[in-house]
C-alpha cells in the first residue's frame, strides 16, 4: 500500500486492493448524481444505480477502516424540486446502518461568505421558484451535510497527538459549521480546504492515515500535508490527479518556506 499518493481508477475497484483496517479516517465528497460532467465518471445514474454505487464504495470504506476509524461523508442537500437528483437521505442513512456504521454526528455546513456572519449567503440569490407567491416557492440551498460515521468504537483506541488550536476545537465542536464554498473553476465541484481540514483536526491524530476515494483536485491531500497526516487518494479522472499533484507540491513548498522562516 502506497501512502501519500493518488491512485487512478474507479474507487470501487481500487479500494479492493487496500488491506483491511489500514485507514484511520475517510474524508470525502462523492459525486452527488446531479449530472455534473467529471470527464470520466457518470454523474447521472438512476436512483437505484446511485444507491448501489453508494453501497459499493461505503462497504469498501468500512472494510479498510480501522476498528476505531471514522468517516466524514459530505453530501449536498437534495434539491427536492429537481427530480432524480441527489440522494434520498432516509435511504442513505438506512444504507449506512445496514453496512454496520453508526451515525456519530450530523454536521450542517452553512455556506456563508464570512464565518462571522452566517447570513452572508454564498450561492445563488435568485433560485426561489415562484417569487412572493405560494404557487411553488423553493428554499435556496445554503447548506450541505457532513455525516460523521463510526465503524465500531466511538473512542480511539490509543492516545495520539492532536494538533488543533483551542479556537479550532471550539469551532468544530458544534453541529453547525460556517465557511465559504470553493469557487475554483479548475474542478467541477471541489470542497474548500476548510472542510477536510476541520474533519482531520477534529477526528484524527498527527500521522493518522486519511482516505479520500473521490479526491478530485486533491483538497483532502492538501489538508493532510498542512496538518501532518498521511493520505491515500483515489480519482478516476487523470487530469484531476495532475491538478491535485500540483497543489500538493505547492502546499509542501509553502510548508518548507514556513519552516525556514
Ligand atoms: C464531488 S467531486 C470531489 C471533489 C474533491 N473533494 C475536491 O475538492 O476536488 C467527486 C470526484 O469523484 C470523481 N469520481 C467520480 N466517480 C468516481 C469513481 N467511481 N471512482 C473514483 N473517482 C470518481 C470525479 O471525477 C470527481 O473528481
């Protein structure tokens, strides 16, 4: 098993090559099944196919997790007015339970432009359906979920080194997180570094192994470099892997520069 690298392929197959119980934490955001063009992957499956796809990768993640391992699964809020888009949360949570996970937390990430101002909405300000009419009003989607799952043990089996500051602990120890969405044009749907950074600081020790089976532009790996964790990434699109490797090198260089200063 190669640590600190990104493997190219369908994560459902690549995950099978990893040994049992080798991962401390999985931090990921899968394709949401909303028809985005990721180049190689299909993001417009039938509900049944998408659920089967979700089962396949979540079962493999369960197998490769350590007994005291955790999963932070970031999934977009289902837009109920768009038919066949996203995932039915009731079905997702039943699936999670049937694999053997327990739900540890449900964190709501509010996409606010400024962390200190929750009302500074970051996103479309106009998609509200029928304006000022009960005909068919739609709630603008301002949030996403981060489902935090446990394999078996809620508590980590050993005591390692935590690297978060007091303020970071305080910010994470809440079921509502506020930070802006990522606006990069290089990847179709990146999450901001804040998301894996918080999950990693809050749920892992220094040196722990973090898996992202849908690593895209490498954001989880960047957060691992920043926090001194090891990463395993998987991505189907080789262009995204090249982009991720560039970002990781840049992050390592910045880290070196900070150490010299
Ligand atoms: C929501 S994006 C994740 C973006 C990532 N968090 C980032 O910050 O760049 C989902 C990613 O999963 C990749 N993908 C889709 N299906 C895949 C599969 N079966 N195996 C591996 N990667 C896949 C897509 O190419 C896309 O980059």
